[in-house]
C-alpha cells in the first residue's frame, strides 16, 4: 500500500532464497507472489473487465494493478490518492483456496512503510489456513522488528537473512531433519526457484550480498551480515539456464556494490556472458559507483547486453560528498558518463540518482545537483530521502526532531517527503519531481534539457520564488 509504486523488475529475492533452501532440504514449496504482474490470477479474469491486466513496457518494467483505498488516518493530510498495489485480495484468496494446506507459510516484507499490506496478508493467511504458523521476514521485519512483532499478527518474526532460520523452523514444525542447515557463503545457496513462476519475462540477480561500505542513509549492513561475493561463473550459469530454458529476456542486477573489486568479480562475469552470446538485456536499477567505471568496463557492459545504467550520484554539494565518504565526485560522474557514451550507450539509457530531502539540504543544492546531471544529457532519478531505522541518518533525524524513535513507519514514506523543513517544503519536492520528469522527457526525445527553453524557464522560476 502506498501513494505510488512501479515495477522495476522486482522479485522477492529473499523469500525465493528461503524457498530454495527449503527445497534443497526436501520440502515441497509453492509461491504466491502478490506483486507478480503476470500472475495466473490475472489470467483467470482477463477480458472480464473486473480486473485490468497490467502491461509491460519496452524493457519488462511496468505499472502494478492499483486499487484506490482509504488513506490511513495518520496520512489523511497528504494530498494524494492511496492505493493497494498488486494482485487484488479476492484473487489472492482464490489462489490460497485452490492450493494445498501448508505446514507453514513464510511471508516477506518490503519497505517499512508498506507494513499495512503485510498486516492484511497475514490476516488473510490466518483465515485461509487456520492453525498454520505464519513466519514473517524481510526488510520491515528486520528494521522494525519490535513493531512487526507487535503489529503484524505473524506467529514468528525473523530478522536478517532467513535461509538458516527458515530451515530450522520448518524442521521444528514437521519433525524433518534437514541435511543442510548452514549457508555461510554466497555460493552455498542453490539457484533461486524461478520455476515457480508460470510466466517469467524478467528476473533479479544478486552477484553478491551486502555491501563493504557504510553510507549514512543506507541499511544494507543491517539486512545482510557482511559482504560476500558469488562465483562469477555460477551467476553466468544461472543467466544461461534461465535464458535457454525459460527464454527470460531481462536480468536486473540488484547488488548494492556491483562494481566493487570488479577485476575479480564483474569483469570475469561479463567476459563469461559475452562468450556465451545469450542475447539477454541487462539492467542496473541500483546505482553503481561511477568511480569504478573505466573504458574497459563500459565496453564490456555494452557487449554483454546492458541496456539501462543508473549511476549513484546523490548530491553535487562538496561537503555532502565528504560526509558520504567521497563515494563519488563530479569529475568521476562526468568520466563515467563519457566512457559509457564512447562504448555506444544512448544518453537515454543512462541516468543518475539525486537524493532530495537530506538533512540540512536546500532547494538550491538539489537543483544544482539536478542541473549537473542533466547537463550531461542523461536521465535523472530524483529519489526522495526517507530516514531508515538503524542508520546514521535515522539517528540524525531523531536528534533533529524530524522523527521520534517510536514514529509510525507510515510517516517515513518517501512519497510524503518526511524531511520537510523551512528550507524545503512539500511543494518544492513536487516541483523538483516535475522538473526532473520534464528533463527526462527531453532526454528521451534526444534533446539536451539545459538547451530547452521550457526547462530553463522552470528552473529560473523556482529560483526566483526562493
């Protein structure tokens, strides 16, 4: 449930990995993915007019089915429509009714402020399978553990990576004795069970788990214990298998640090994919580090089949860049862009993330960062900052009075711009988002935003109203 949501190749990777571990130990598993835009539940109602089937765009992304519902009382003042995304609950109920009664149900959770959907799903499962234990894991369950234990209705709430815990829970419930109960390295886990999807046009890949860095706004280190890389050949085998057996077209890399130690990790993977000539389309929806992009890497990524590249930039403010450990500089973003263009990427295939709403940030800082990205003629992803429990930015937000330690997670929704200040207000965020959308539209049409009269005029208007 949210004010906005869009499918950028999303898959419940953590839950699928739990399923892989259970399956490897002899358990019979099934999957109900309520965010699957190709769910069989939609097919059963296609053409009836009762449910509008979602469509995919050029690269396999697309809008979710959305049902407008009343806003939670705490969000009543937000001037936007609230919705439930994904497979409608009546269709989910039918899917549950048609399946066999399980010994246990494992449920995942996404963003912390999506927890009302988790509560509804746990309630639905309790009605469909009375007496069957429901185990909750995922992002919300980890970052807001006590809140989830108190509110979700699940019988057990698991923090962090869940494969080992899920196997132990299943064994305790069934009396089965699993042979493999520890998964210490990224290569210990079997391939994700994508065979559970009747129709599959895209998948998520993880070539590593965790992140070696500690950005103040990121919770990666809270969700994964340490940083572990996967054998590049094993990742290539997974892509090869899914491409040849399921004809999957799109592969999205969800690594938090895809380019880290690239000479021993990503470069060998790219060479392996090139040698196999699979004809797949590859994507990086997570921002990659511009610092590690060089001429060789850009050309290898082009030859391997990458079609959309997103670079992590966040802010052009020098002090802000220092506070983030100098993860990226303006010069490094410029160099990375030039390497990708030289390798043959279109400007419309490239983009960079800019964060708006960081503590102490001004409209001028956001606009300067936005302009710097768009002067390269590439797209911009203007991401609204949301403080995440357990991070340094969360502690700063609590200390500054933006949030309380016991704040309802709903109030950290990035769609409501939780870090509004006297320097940057709700209307400013909306105008910046509209400006970014205009710039992206101009880039998509082959133009340069800073040379476009309407774009320049809107920037001037924003600055004049400050």
